[in-house]
C-alpha cells in the first residue's frame, strides 16, 4: 500500500472528520466486521471501528 493515502469522509458527527476538506485526520483506520458476536456468519458487513462521535453533538 502506498504511504500518505487520503481517506475521504463525509460523516460529520465523527470526531476525526476534518469538515473543511472532508478528510479523516486519523493516521490509521480500523475496519471491522459489523457483528455483535465474534462468530458472525456474514463477514461482508463492515464498519469503521475507529469512529468516535463528536462531544458537542
């Protein structure tokens, strides 16, 4: 993977979203299975595990 890739984000309620340019300010993003249990059958459903809600929303 290339270094210095940009991740675009338009999730305005995420603490790491830079609203001015719609880019994620995190150095690294973790994507995980969108499952409540560890033995989830459908591993195709994913979420951004690095999401953190803004404090002021």
